[in-house]
C-alpha cells in the first residue's frame, strides 16, 4: 500500500458517516462508464416518451395482475429448467416440475 493511500485512508476515517457515504458514492461514480446523472436523464426521456405513446393510444396496456402472473409463470419455468438440469441441481423450495409446489 502506498504512503499516499495510507494517508488518505487515515484522513477518511476522520470524516462523518455522511461525508464517508458521499465519498463512497463519488468514488463508485468515478468507476462507471456512464455517469448516473446521464443514465437518469435517459430514463427520464424514456418515461416521457412512453407516457406520450400511451396518451396517444399507441401503447398497449396490461393489467398489473396479468403482468405479475406472467412473471411468476416465467420464473417457474426458469426454476423448473434449473431443477431438472443434467448437473443434478436441486431447488431449495422443492421441484417445480409437475406436481411440485408453485411459486404463489
């Protein structure tokens, strides 16, 4: 470990928890390829685009209960595939193959 790193580490330990949290966020941000602010701006634009599409009647809407039911069905298929793999893996909640417990 370099002496510069040791010095920084010593100084960081004197910061308040809030200051250390801000420092961690800043350091993690420096490791990203795309800054969080840019990602958030892109999502904001995407949300506005989707809302406008919905308001123009161009987007198909689905009931939340149908979406969640489909997600449970797909998750069950995925887990069943894993449980029946040739690697002999077993599921913690038991087999989801025919006759096994459901995810509900």
